[in-house]
């Protein structure tokens, strides 16, 4: 054992690369937005993949009792297993051998196609400085990597004294963050990659996380290497960058994500809206199904918005900085859909089991439009706001706002961000639903929200049995101005009659929105 420890390399020679233009002094540095002014140089050195994996917290794949959000802080991005396998095959066999089928590889006829699988492109990383932190956790002083400048552009990278090799584990957070090249690291987990293989590294020191997202974007998306929608899952922080709000791709991303979520809400068997969204905008469904276009617009106005009005008040849970740390939730598309499905399930079931006057009236006086599926007409009927554009918008506003203002208390960032699951969307959503159901504190609040919403009268203005005053009130919810009015009306109701946790959150929302 002592001999093995002696062979652990802890000191690496590096080149100091100065890159700074006078024009860069005009950049708007802002530590409060995770954009602190960086150093005017970076470093280049080489290191083995297993060592870099250990220093960056990229460990062997496991989905058992695993929460990536609490470990990776939105910096380590989602892992696509197939992508790493392709890289591993290329490294081992070169091109075009790596593209051959197993049958052809076993044939001697193609032996001349073996080539070296060089990876000369640098892994881009950030080395944390002492006292650097992520989501309330600071790097342990014994895990800090020191970078010491020498003479004439040479530097030394000194690993922690405690570093023991590829199985070393950090105490709080990893000392290295991978900005670009994670899948190349995962490739070296595949069997059969033996030999002397080092990876070139470009290392920044103390680079703020917004600049890390910017680097990832310019390396991978600007040259069109990665689909923009996928990139926002791979690097959640990109959802919150205001410089991207001025760029067309960011707008397209939000619209694409909204459409993807609506499609999952329509197609997934566990969704309360399964086959109950008018996806093609066909005539004859008014009062029976809300259109896909209305759903998309409502998601863009709620969960996927970045901010509201001139100043930040309440952002979108899927697309804005959340909580005291002002970082995006690491939830993938499947996890976002799972959250909406579970919230919808609890509202549907709470209404089904309730005996509120408004629900009884709708069930008694509205003809059953869907007898085969025994639809609850208080949730799916033509005279409930919850089956109309205005009610869907209100539902999405209310649930988004309530969870947004309680994101820290509910530890939302500690759920989600699972990266190493391949397969169809339905399988991923299934897994995300099962995972979320285990988060008892989140589910408990979802139940409270559903029960608090049920006590509100969701009848539309045309529902039978309303008196004149009730009809006039509900008529005010029509038109574009009705979205705000209904949102405000239900919030005030929940602040007055909701459970203690929902009432407190509703009061906070009313204050933030200045209603």
C-alpha cells in the first residue's frame, strides 16, 4: 500500500496563457449575478482521465438512492451514456473502425481500418479557489488545489495533500468543475481503455459560474455542435442568462420546451390531461379541450418565463434563477413534465374527492361529455374554468408562484438533475415521477396546494346555477385582462382560506406582485 501511495502524482507542470484585451475592461462584471471579474489568464496542462474524474466528482454511474442536484450544483451536466460509449469506441479503435458493426470487427477483413483514437481537444475546467462555494456549501480547505506561478509563463498545479488517486473523494464539493468535456471523461469508464493516455486541460481558476455557462455556450452551441434545446438541459444555468434573452435562440428554446412539455402532458398515460389537449387546434372542441397553443402560451407566461415586468418579482420555476443562490433548477425536460403531471394529478384527485358546492353543481347540471372515461365534470367539463384557457393559465400561475417562493424551504434543487438514464421519453418521465413521489416534503406541499385550490369556486361564467353577482364576477375573467384578475382572485382566496403553509406563501406572492 505504501508503495502505491508513493506513485500518486500530486504536482503538474502547466503553461500560463495570458488572454486579455483592453476592450474587455468594458464588460459589465457583476458578482451578484455570478459574473465576477475573472483572472486575465488561464492554464494548460495534461492529466489522466481517472485523476481528473476524481477531482471533479465525476464518479461511476449509479442511479440507486442518487440525487444529483445536491451534488453537482447545476455545474456537472447531464450525461448521455451513448455519447460516451461512442467516444470510448473511437479512442480504442479510431475511425472508421469505431463505426463498424460487431460482426465486421470480428472479421479479419477490416483489420487495416484500425487507427489511433486521439483526443487532442482540451477538457475545459474551473479550479475552485479557497472559500468558493456552490448552493451554500464551501470547498473544504483540505481539498483546495493550489496553482503557483513560476517564471516565464510556467506554473505548478498542486493537488491536495490528501489526494490518494482515482478513488479519492472530496469532503464537501469537488475542487474542479467540468465546463466542457464531461463525456470524454465518462468514456474512460468503459472497459478495455488501458495504456498511457493523458488528456489536455485548459484550466481557469475561480471562474464564476455564469462565465462557465457562457463558455459552454460558445464552445458547443454557437458552432452548432449541440441542439440548443438539449443544451439548456445539459447546462441549466443557461436558462437564466439575460444576454441570451436578447438572442433569438433563447426565445426559440423557451417555445420549443413549452411545446415539448405539452406533448408529454398529452401523451403520458399518467397525465391528467392525457389525450385531453386539442393538439391540432381542431374545431368542435371548444369547452371540451384547451388547445395546444393556449397551453404553450400559458407555460411561456408561467413556468418557462425568465422574469416579470421591469424588475424581477416571481420568475418561472423552469426558466429563472431560483432561491437565495439565484441558480436554475437542474431539472430535465422529463423531470419538468413529471412535476406538472404530479401537481395536476393531486388537483384532479382533490376535486374528485371534494364535496364543495361548486363541484356538486357542475356534476349535477352539466351533461357528461365523456361517459366512457367517466370524466369528473368539475375538472374536465365545459363549465369549469379548469378546462378552459383562463383556468389553465391560473393553475400554472398559482402552482409556479407557490413553489417558486418556497423553493429554498422545499429544497427543490436537491431533487432532479438525473443524467445517466437513456431510453424513451415515457420511460424517463416514469422514472422521474417515481423519484418525485419519494420526496415527501414536496408531495406534502403539493397536496396542501391542491386542497387549498379546491375550495375556490372554479365555475365559469356560463355555468348553470350562478346568481347574477357570481356571473358578473366570473365574466371579469374573460379576455386577456382576465388572466391577471383570476390569478389575483384565487391568490386572495388561498391567502384567506388555504392551509397555513399555502396561505403564508400566497400572502408573500400578493406582496411581491403588488396585487
